């Protein structure tokens, strides 16, 4: 239709109205630029929607599960709070093995073999917890759908009561017993190996990787060719922020006194079990 208008305009210039040049090169470039911006906005929206919401299974009738962003942020908050409480009680970490590895290395260098055995026992307990969690995941197979995502959902429900019992055991026994904190390391190993696997290998209790990702994301956003945030930047930002808030909460007068109570780990275990059940 536009070609006919152009042809008629060339032969009868006086009888035709003014033609809008919809096929001019500047207009085409403007449309392409608009489409490119619209495409980038659509990709950003899809990425944000994927980070915040997840649908169980397929089909339109499925109900959305707990948002992965909320689940990861909650687990990170509890990790920061637990690290502060455990360090105040035991002078070591029960959910972060990097610190225990450093202390183990220092004990070995100083020849403090008793302390080295203690730190090794914490690391081994966390390791066993991760093995148990992974074994549950591999053994939990749905008869109708044996995909990894389904197995991950099922095994979270299976280990939730075990995690609660392990955390409660510390408050039920005499807290001066040395072995009691190893049950906590075992429970933390189960919790975070299960949660991280359910989030697609997103680690929620260690911050170095997320800070590195955020550094890359800032550079790619302002210097990179596409001028856009990297996928997962929002998740890393929320995890780091939640960890800091949790650590600060563990040092506040009201919450730190709660952490020194007789049932603190029972309540923490209840929170962990609840998150595993509803995710």
C-alpha cells in the first residue's frame, strides 16, 4: 500500500496529500532502537520474575511455591545470626567451615593438637550432614516424576523434622558437653547442603562468591557492551544484605540475650524446618 502511495505521488504530486515517510531510514532506526529497548526491559522483567517467583511443576493450574529470593534471604539471615551466636558460645563456627579450616590450620602450625582435633570434628560433622542430605535427595524418587527438581522438593520435606530434632538435642542435653556442638554442625551441614541444592547450587551461608558476583555485575552494567545487570545480581545482593542484617541482629541487646537463652537452637531449628517445609 505504501509503494502505491509513493508511485502515485511521483506522477500526481499536486493531487495527493502530504505523505508521511514511514519508510524513511531514520524512522526505521528509531523503531529498531525502541524495539531493542523494549527487548532489554522485557528480559530484565523476565529475569526479575524468575528470581522472585517459581512455579512447581508445569501447567497453568500449579500454585507458586515460596519465592526463591525470599527463601535464600531467610536462609542467609539465619546463617549470619547463627554464626554470631555460635562464635559467642563456642569460639568457632558451626555453619561456616572456612573459618574452622583457618583455625584448624593455625592449631596445626602451633602444635595444639587438642584444638586441631576439635576443629576437625566440626568439619567432619558438617561433611557428614552434607552427605546425609545428598543421600536423601538421591533416594527420594517420585514414581510419576523422578526429575531432580521433584526429588529436591521431596527430600526437603523429609529432612526438615530431622533437622529440628538435631537442633533441639543441643538444648535438651547439658550444654557443657563437648559433643553437643557437633550435632549442630551436623544439622547445619544438612540444612545448607539441602537449601543450596534446592536453589540450584546457590550458596547462602558463604559471602565471598556473592561479593565477587556483585563486583562483576557493577563492571558489566556500566562498562560492558550490553550495559545490563548480570543474571543473579539481585539474588546475590539480597543474600549478602540478609547475612549482614542477621549478623547485626545477633549482636543486638534484645536478640543477643535471646541467643543466650536455653532454647535458642530449638527455635532456630524450628525456623529452618519451617522454611524447608514451605519451600
